[in-house]
C-alpha cells in the first residue's frame, strides 16, 4: 500500500470562509481541516472534522451556506445516521446539534462524485441521504472502510488510499476536470468584477462550461458564482465591525446594496443587518456563559 501524503491538520478559524453562518460556534465544535493527499486532489477539495459535547438540554440550530460541493460524512453520537451524503442546497440549510458527537467529512471537488459513485448531483439537491449498500454499493464500501478507523487522521489516510485506487480504476473525465478549474476560477475572482469572461479565460464555449458544471454539480456558472458570493458576504458581515454593506455589495459584484440584501434574505431568511444583530447577541451571550 502506498504511503499517504498530506494529512496536515489545523483548526478552522472563525474568520475564514466556511459557510457556517454563526462562525463563533466553531469554537464549540472542535472543528478542524485535514489536507487531502495530493494524489486525490482532483476528487477531494478538503477533509474536515468536528467533535462536540453540549450540556444537557442545550441545542444549536446551525445554519450553513455551503460551497457548491457535495459532502460525504462519517458520523457518530447524536446524529441522523452513520454515513451520509449531502447534496447542494438552493438556500441555507440547518443542522441541529445536540448532545455529543463527531463527524469526519469529505468535501468533494466537482469531478469527485462520478469517480466514487453512480449517484447524480440532481439526485441529491436539497437533501442529506444515508449512504447504504442499496443506494450505492461502491460508495458504501468505501465509507464503511474509512469508518472502521478510529481517528480523523487515520480516516483521512484510509480515504486517501481508497480514493487513489478508485481513480486508477475510474479516472476523472476531462469535462469534469474542467468543472474543477471553473469552480477554482470563480472562487478566486469572487471580489473581482473586471475578470475576463469564463469562456474567453478557458478558450471554450459558454455551453461547454455550462455542461461541465451541470454534469458535476447540477447547476450552472451563474448559480455557482452566486453561492460563492453569498458565502463571502456572510463571512464579511460576521467579521467586520461596521456596516459597510454598500461597499461590500460593490466588491462582490452586486449592482447595489439592495440587490445584496435581497439575495441574502432569499437564501438565509434574514437580512444582512438582522444577521449582524443576531451575531452580536450570540457573542454577548457567549461572553456571559
């Protein structure tokens, strides 16, 4: 068996984009990133792990604006199921945290799902589904194998090797690797309004880009860019001490503050101003806990 590389571990900071709408909660979860092996970089974007132990009767309804990515998780404790796949959500989604538990997760690159599974992205939209042998025997075998390891670090090594094996048997398709590159480009240009059009940047047609993202994520480039902008907006609102929403809207490519406010409310159910007030209340409560 090949020796796995990667595996560097670091805590997830509250001031970095994660999609967690109340980032101060990250300190409650013992949340960590674990870097994937470079061998699986075309399939895995990031491993992450969380562990929590809340007081009796305590409950956190955690809201999340995730990146355009599909997540596979191994879970234990007070959780919905032991093995889960979470698809893209059209709006912010919620996870209720109670009791104790731990999660090891694989955030896939766009090309990843087709390498590991027969599931299609459109099968998973707005859903978190238990991974069973009946749902997908190959994916269930891979996840069960990793779940047999006792720590997040050993799970990451097991998954690295298992995915590297799958990639040799079922390499990523060229169009799916294009989707990886397009997503990287959209993430890199979140604050750049004057970027070269994607079709020109990659020297291909808009239709080719649309098809690559649709095959791997189930959505097109406009929806991908919107999701990235909203995650960046939520993060900026959470860490900034002032109310520079007009400036933020311009930086993220919105026509004006009203457009940002409307988009944020449609996705999260609250306005940026109300979200900031909630964050301040949570911070004050945590300081007095």
